[in-house]
C-alpha cells in the first residue's frame, strides 16, 4: 500500500530530517522536471491560499500536472456525492491526491479508500502536517538546530491544527513549550498528556508579555472564526493578542516570529520591519518543503 502523509506522526524522526534536507536542495535549485508525466489531484473542499498555491506550484516545479478544484460547490459533491466516491473516482485519474477538508479525520478516511498516496493539507482542527514540516524547516533555518529550543505558541491553541502538529513533531527534539492563550482556547488535554508522557516541559499563561522574552520561536496564530459555532464566543476572544514592535525590546537576539498565515490583526504591521519577523519567508519555505514531500511519497527522493 502506498505511503500517505495524514498526520505528522506518519513520519519518523529520520523521515522528517530527510524531507528537510531534500527541501534544502530544492531551495538551492527549484527548477526540477523529474515528475514529468505524473498527474496530481488537488482537492480543496475548504478555502486556502498559501497551502493550495504552494502545493500546486511545487507540482509544476517538479514537472507534473495538476487537476482538481478549489471550490467544492462546482463539483458533484454539491449533488450529494460521498467523499468515498469522490476519492475513489479521482484515484483513477491521478498519481497522488492532496486534500483539504473541514471535517476532522476526513484525510485519514480518504487515504484508506484511495489507491494512491494522500497528503493531508488540513482536516478541520485536527492536523496540518505539511505546514508542520515547513515550520520545522523554518525553525532549522533560523536557529541552526531543532534540539533544545523553547517555543512559545500563542493564540488559538484549541482549534489550531498547526500548533497540534508542530507540538508532536518537536517532541523528537527535546523542546520546552510555553502555551499562551485565553482560557477558552487552551491547548487540549490530549496534547498536554502527550507531552507529560514524554517528560517534555511546558507552562501555560494567558499573558503575551509573560513568555515573550523567554523563547527562541514565537509561534503566533489567528483566532479562527470558521471553527466557532457560537459567534459571541468568537467576538469575545478574536482580538485577545496583538503583537507590536514596541513589545520586542527585551526578546532574545535569535528569536524569530512564525505564523502560518493569514493574520487578521494578531501581528501589527510594524513588526514586519523588525529582524524578528520571519513569517513571509516561512510561507516561501512551503514551496521547497512541499516539493520534498511530493518527491518522497512518490519514491523519487
């Protein structure tokens, strides 16, 4: 059975490091054509800008072709076709499926019915493993190592699939975590249990200033309106944190700010001009990492 990437736990530590090294090679030379003749299905049942465009650019850079959709309302899904039938049908046409879907567990299910590798490009509040790999690549690029770093995750830690995946991936590298969130958006108990079982230290705070000067990586996230069923709950927490340049006076010299983007106000634009901002370069890194993921799962690198 072909290997898929649904959760970051599907990759061993060695596979993670292999993908990061391959991404480094692609950053040096992004024009590749060894997947000429391959066809990749890009199925986005949920809106996306960076993830969809970087995956599709990666496919094109590798010499393959893309088919698919970015709006499920224009497909047979709108007529009531099941996810199973959609995946089995598309599997007949392509060599790999890249899928984003709002339902948790949908990508795992797709990988079980597909006859080709499936890459989870985000399934609800669950996992986003390709984002995690580009986060790791960005951390490695800025810090020169992955081992022994302090990572401060800020914002929506309850629904933030990027934080859940990054936490699991970094567990290979002896991290220390700071979790900064309001009570309504705290890191779920299952992930804290995961850390407890591995003896990985973490502390929780509701104050952005509290852990700002103690971290190597400040991982900011937006409060995701689309994950809330109660609009009043969203209104209560949507502007809870706003990072500005004046707050960075005491941070570590090596500290870098990451964000999976899009931002909606949690990072002020004056932060963009500081030496700590890395989120736009982080988004660029998604191209090289996704080239590496596709190549690896198709058995080429």
